[in-house]
C-alpha cells in the first residue's frame, strides 16, 4: 500500500519487538523505530541487526503524550490506537500526525474491528473504547488528511492517508475488500465474535446474574458413524454453529469448580455461565471438538472411561465399527490447554447393574488413575448410560466423588443440593432453535447471522 516512489524518512510508532519493522526497513531510506518499552526496542534492534538492516535507529517514545517530530515522509502506527482513553485523544493524535508529515508525506495504519465499536460487525471482543471503524471516521474527518487507499478484511481495516491542503481535499477512495487470507491461531480466534455480538461477555456480566447454569452434554463430534448412533453424534459444522450462537449472546465457559463454589455459597454468577461436558472421551474430541471449542473461546469437562483409554468404544460395537478413544497422551495434552476431566467409571458398564463391591472398586480405581495421570484431585463422575439410583449415588459418594453429573435434562440451579447436577443432552438432530429452547433463551431466537 505504500506509494510507488522513494520514501526518505519514516517513523514507526509502537514497533513492539520489530516484526513489522523488519519488513518496513528495506522499503524506506531511514527508519526510526519507537516504542514506550525499552525492552521491546532492544529486542527489535537485535532482530534487525541479525537481518543485516542498518538503516534503523531506535528511540523510547510515548507518542500518546509526546511530540513525534516533523517532516516525516511516512508515519506508521498499527495495533496500538485502541489503547487511547477516548475519541478526543484519537482526534488529537490525528491532528498530530497531519502536522508531523512532510508536504507529500503519508500515514499508514492497520487496526482490528471491535464489537464494542460496531456490535453488528464481526470483531474482536477486547472491550476497548473503539476499534477500526471509529479510527477511520476520525482520520477521514481530519482536514489535512485524505484517504488514498483502504483494504478491509473480515477482521481488519488497513488505510493509507496523504497530507493535503485542507482547501483541496479530494473525496476518499472506496474500500478494497479482501479475504482474511490466513488461519487464526486459536488464542487469537477465541477473541473473535463472528457476525457481531448481541451481548459481549463483559456487557452481559454488568447486566445479568445467573441463578441457574445450563450444563450441556455431548458425546461425539464427527461427520461419520453408525446411523443408529446419530442421536449421540453432532457434526463439526453444527457444533461450531452452536458455539457461535452462544458466543454472540455473551455465554462464557466455566469449570465444575466454579459451579461448586457458587453452589456452596448458594450465590448467583455474573453474566451467562455455561458448562460444556463430553462423555466417553472419544478421540474425535481431540481431533474435532477441542479445536472448535478453543477457537470459539470455550472449554469443556470430559468424562473418561479410564479402563478403555487408548482403545475403542466397544459398548457401541453392536451398531458397527466402534470409534477410537483418546490416549492418555492426548488427555494430558488437553489438560495443559485448559480442558478438565472427570470419571465415566472404569469399563463403561451400567452402574445400577453392578454389585456394590464391584461398583465401589471400579469407582475408586477410576478416580485413582485419573488423579495419578493428571496430578489433580478428581471429584466429578458421570455414570455410563445415565444409569443411577440411590444405591449408586451412595457408593459413588463413598468412593470420594462430590459431584455426580446426571443424564436427566434441566438447567442446574445454584441453590439446594450440591450433589446431583442435571445436564441438557444436545442431540445430533438439535438445531439452533431447539438448543435455544433447551438452555432457556427462546427470547433471543437464532437469526441469519447465527448460521455458518
């Protein structure tokens, strides 16, 4: 986007550790890289020196509050203007840029869309006072700047402005719409709300308190499997669509410990908490479900059949080839990335059909091996097939579990018994309308923006 002519003096504001600086330096005569952090500048200098670039000098600069010099042929500031206090400070900065440019100088910036700026547009949920749309409006309103190029993707606005005589300011150019062109790293994708936000997590936390928590129950996330088991299998497409539906409405993942703490106090929770659980620990949780959860900013609690880890779900063998289950290596890897785990007993047998001694041995062994492998206390259990009665409950309590997750539907209250947690079964045939009804939010029905 830089002009097709020699650029003499350039300044980069907030260069961080010099990754963009390294790309910019070969395109200009002399570059000043600035940042508020001296440590960042040291790392930037080391990066550029290693690349043999010697046309760069470095300076500590708080450009929000300090002058940026004058007669610059190019000023660059990217991924930093969100941190200004308000729009008035941004307007002052736009004037500062115009004054700092040489008569034919240009200003380049790249910033993200934020849902706090425009809730109807895909954007990052960073809770900043403004994003790229406000920046564009403010810079275009600056009399001494005119927009000469603009690229817009799903997530970013990149603009080039030239200094002009305020009396001869031409109309701005139209946006060039380009595809995003890259896959987002999971930690970046987790902050994106696609198609805009009805509520952000921050805003809904200020407006609502939850006295009940939906606990969702899934099994498999896969496009393939026996027809007879389709009720317990959601496609990756449908699962991602469901998470985006929840994300657009401000839902946030919680872990069982958070539910336990709120329940112990019989207190409410801020915003819209939701607990997502998976039974059986199929390997498609690792391959399909977790990447979808991660990139949509959710986590999950998985109930593991400890005696079958790394094998197959042989309890499904009557319906076709049984699906593989996660290995211990995969389970430990996911724990390090934020997933949590509980027991689905040892051999996936109906607990209400087992003798007391055998059930107690299986419950204790399953808990012990999970704690040994994961290095954390394990206090949650979900009996296979949802098979439960008073005898089963008593045995599981005796085995050291403090929470039993039921297969019966209903939204979990934050008062009363802390022992049994009802779960909402999300079936393979559930669409967004039925999910909304199950979690108790038919007042905010799905719309076109919720569909992938």
